[in-house]
C-alpha cells in the first residue's frame, strides 16, 4: 500500500525509477536479517517410503536411473531436490547384482546405511563394504561407484551439500569413462591406517575431508556404550558423539558435521535450537521428536529435518539412536554458528 500511496509523490517516483535501474533502497527492506528460513520441519516414515523404493525398482532399471534415489524434498522447496536450504537427503536402493557407475562431483557426500548387507561403495580407489549403521565418506571430487554383491536389496541415506555447490555456482560433475574405477588401494586401508589415533608421518591434510572413508557402526556403538557408562546424558542431546576427521579433530567434511546420539529409554530431553539445519535418521528405537510446532512419532529408519533456529526436543520410548548431519561445519567456518539449550 505504501508504494501505491507514494506513486504520485516525488519519493514514489524515485523508488520506481531507481528500481528500473536495478537499484533498491535498503531502507525499504525491513527485518531482512533474522535467523531461520522458510523451510519447515518435515518427517518421512520409512514404512511409507520403503514400498515406493521397491516400486521404483520395478519401474526404473539401474541403467535408466544410474542412481535410484528418492529425494526427500522439503515441502517448501519442491522441485529443488533439497531437504532444507543447505542440504540434500535421498534414499537410494540398489538390487543384488546392480552397479551404480563411477562418477565424481564437487559436492561432498555421505552414506548412512539403512537396510541390507552385501553392498559396497568404492571411493578414491578403495572398496568399502557397508553394513547397517555405517557412515561412509565421499569427499568432494572423489570418484565413487556402488554395487550390491548380496542377495537382498540394500538401502542407504545419501546426504550431500549440493545446495552449497549450487549456491556458489560451483557444481561440477564428471562421469568416469568406465563403469567402475580401478581399485588401487587395499580394502580397509583408510580406517586401518588413519583410524587408529596414528597418522602417517608424511601425511598432509588439506584440512577439508577426513582421510577415514568409513566409520563402521560397530565402533560407534562401542564408543557410545563407553560414553553412556562414563557419565550423565546431555540434557538435550543424550549421549552424542561427533564423527571426527582424525587429521584435524574437526568435522569429516568442510560443510557437514555428522553425529550419532543415543537416548536412554524414558529420556525426555530439553529443547535445543541452533542456526544449523539438521537431518536425522533413526538407526534404532522409538520415540517422539518435537520440531518447531510439529510432533513426529519416530521409529527405525524414519528421516526428519530440523530447519535452522527451530526449537526441537526428543523423547525416547525405547533406547533410541539417531544418526544426523548438519551444515554446522560450513557455518562454523564462516563464523555464523549459534546455539541455545533450553
Ligand atoms: C550422487 O552422486 C549419488 O553417487 C547419490 O550415489 C545422490 C544426489 C545429488 C547429486 C549426486 C551417488 C546424489 C548424487
């Protein structure tokens, strides 16, 4: 209304004329700087998504799809593939005998294995057999392909920072000339060399992605067991471990922080919020997640998203384990990250 009432004033003519010159008066924009985005809390029940993944297998061959992924799109971001403004999440299914051909891209990627045995990802020349609960790293611009040697479908959660690469106009992609990349590193090398609190003397970290390419659930569970025996749960997060880049002690990716947390049965946590957007995947157990104004009943393999600065809290009906990744690493690097407990 203000603009209309000013239409015949000198000021109104000024605003219209400068707009035609691609100039905008900053003082006309009120409340431009405040935390949060238009993105909304959302939840995907695995019981509802899984049949659609199976259906996708019937309708789309691996050859047609390259990657058979159902993207979890935020309802406010339809058509973008993004689960929130800064992150991608998708559920990928691969059938026995299938190969997802090798390629690389500038966005960093993680896999969190949801269901099934016998699949692998090959990353940067190393074959990484994957089991449920494992977290697999694909650094920016690393060649990667997947396969399933098992007898059952395998499903994992793909987490990527594609919105970062797209935001900067730096989203490059390249297919490998053959289906599979050569495996020139022995299986298990990255974890047995870099995952033992030792680092090769001549190793020089670029400070970006971790040299450990797989964080097996077995190790995570053992560490959570010890953490839970050693002390009290955090009032909001329960027993929470951050996956670390052993060369820096920081996050496994330049953009994404990755965690696993355990909430004991009966746990009812305090409210927490941060500027980080976070994607959660239930590894095991049941409970309730309250995110903003929404309440989600959560069970194994469900995925949900907590948008930036929206308060959230958890209650566990049985022992609950939540895998999560967020844009915290990128925000910390830029000096933006803020958080509040309670
Ligand atoms: C990608 O390369 C994979 O390699 C999965 O499995 C999901 C989503 C966006 C861009 C690249 C994969 C992806 C992706």
